[in-house]
C-alpha cells in the first residue's frame, strides 16, 4: 500500500473531523429540568445526549458536560430538586473528544462558513 493510500484510509476513519459548522450544548442542568428525577444519573444523562445527537445533522457538534461525580441535591423555591455535580469540561457526543471549559475551546474544530 502506498503512503498516499494509507494516509487517505487513516483520514477516512476519523468521523466528523473539521466538518462541523455550529454546535449545541446539552447541559447537565438542562437535562435535569426536563427529565424525571429517577433518571438523574450520569449514565442516563450520557445516554440521553447520545440519543439527542442522532436528531442533529452531521455538521452540528453536539456537546455534553463531562460529569465526573454527583455531589448532592440543591433545592430552590419554585424549581424541582437538582443534583449538583462536579464537571470537567465538554465532550463531543459523537467522537468522544474532550474540551476544557473556558474561552470556547471547541470552536477550533468548527469551520464557520
């Protein structure tokens, strides 16, 4: 196999690389507002984000919070109880690529057209 054909094969296996034009963030906080409390777990949140990503076109980067640990409940008058959580940046739901919080770190992988 020549070098050019092996490079083409390697490039073809990387999904969505540099094809995103916009993004959508599916936050832990928003998930809890619209989901029954018995489903407020990290595993259910991640699975829900995977399911939601299927409804978006390939050019939309779907991000979720990387929830590392649920730390307890928070009650606010007029709102349902929310699970507080430690988070560590964002994760691209489709590729698993991690992005730190702050100054739109994921924007480097989005091509604005």
